[in-house]
């Protein structure tokens, strides 16, 4: 995954990524690697406006945390700040495609 990330010019994610990566890193004894990866990604705060948008974003079957990632990506895509979303999650990928957001799923 890290190799795939290096091929992009700019990486941005919801601030939820920090929680997810650090939990994954601590459960896999990879905290240093998680911190290193986080250092390469700009994060946007999980604002009340983004949370409110996540409450109703389609499709409704999108998981709760994924809906926050999705609205963050859609906001950036609509502002022409990103060209695609990078995810390994099939449900999040389908939700992004539902909105016309291109999806990259390396590996």
C-alpha cells in the first residue's frame, strides 16, 4: 500500500484516518509505520458540516465511518481538489462510484 501512495502527488483524508491507522498500527505492532504514513497525508477536520452531510449521504448502506470519508472525498472532488478516492474497502468504493467519484484500489 505504501508504494501505491507514493505514486500520488497529494494525499488528503478525513482526520478519521489518524484514528483508524493508529488503531491498526497498535494492534499490529506497527505504530512507527502508521505514524510515518500519517506524516505523508494532509488531513481535513471532521467538522459538524461534514458529520451532518454523512448522516444522509447515499447510498444508505454505507458504513458510518465510511460515510464520513465519503463526504470528505466528495467535497474535495466537487471542488476539483482531488481526482479520485483510494480505498481497499469495496463498500466505500461502490459508494464513491455511485456519486461518479473515480476509485483507485491498488493491490
